[in-house]
C-alpha cells in the first residue's frame, strides 16, 4: 500500500497536532483528507490504520458527506482496521456502532468546568488494562470542546474512561477501534488558532486561557504523546 495511515479532517483547522512529529520520527507515511474542502473519504481497506479528527458537525447530520463517512467507519469496524476517533471522530464511531449521539447536559469547554474544577477523566477497569492507556495515570487532566455526547450501544462497546459531566469520555468498539471525547492532540499553536475561530473559545479570556494551558502544558503534551504513540504501536505502525 502506498501510505500506511489515513487521517480524516472534518474541518481544516483541526489538524494533526502532536501526532505530526511522531509520524515524522517513525517514518509513517500518511494520506490526509480534508472533508470540509470537498474531498472524499477513501476506501479504508487501503490503509493499516485510520484517525478521524474533530469538527463542528454532528454525527447526526444527514449530509451526503456525513453519511458516507459513517459508512466508511462501519467498514473499518467490520474489517478490524485500527481506528482512533477524536471528539467528532468518537461520536461517529459510536453512531456507526449503533449507539446514539445527543446533546450534553452542559457543554464542556476549555480546561475547567463551570464550578472551576479541572476537566479530568477517570480510567475504568477496562481502561486501566487497555494498551491505549499504557504508561498513563488513572486520572488524566484533559481539554474539552464539545456540545454533544454519546449513549453507547448495549453490546460490543467498552467504556474505557469517564467524566464528571459527560460520562462517556473514552470507548472501544471491537478489538481496536477507539474513541476519545476529549482532546489529547493539541499544540500551543493550535490552541492559539482555535481561540480566533471557535465560537465558544472566542468568548473566553485568552490571556487566562493561555495561563491555564501553560500551567500544565508539559503534562498535557507528555500525555498526548504517550497516548498517540500507544495507538500507533497497537496499529503495528511503530
């Protein structure tokens, strides 16, 4: 196959982030497809693994592009192709597996909730024993940016991590299809760009936002790099 990893962007500014230097380090060749620019989700069977990134769309959208994306993800699950879905990418995975996508009880935006508590996720017993979280703590501080959450299908989906407000934060479908509701992949440059683009982030105090990020940026990057490396390893790309 010409390239090993397929990366699907649902909006141009939600890019590879921390994943990009890992791909260069390990010489992993990729195809990056931007659906928001009219490109088409290719046949996933031509790749060893697939990453689907976030975006402002909903997995419930009836657009031809969204319906095609869901069909391709169903094929990924059926074929056992390693998959990592981030934010919208997780919601698409749940939808494709027969679960539901619905509005959050409250939006999760930024580093802290409305009461000032940091957003954390807690690994379940399944998560503690899953290779995606090898080398990571059982409690992980995260960045959130979503207004929808998921309801899992009764069977075939494991809950790997939970949150205080939106419960389903990390899931696994089958043997190697993963979804993360929170963001592990962001760099400082991506944060800066998103603050000028995203409606919810534009309402925030940018100076305070960057102060919050800098206070735990080292731990955030270390966590993101470890998790992304773990996915590449379980996909036999490293």
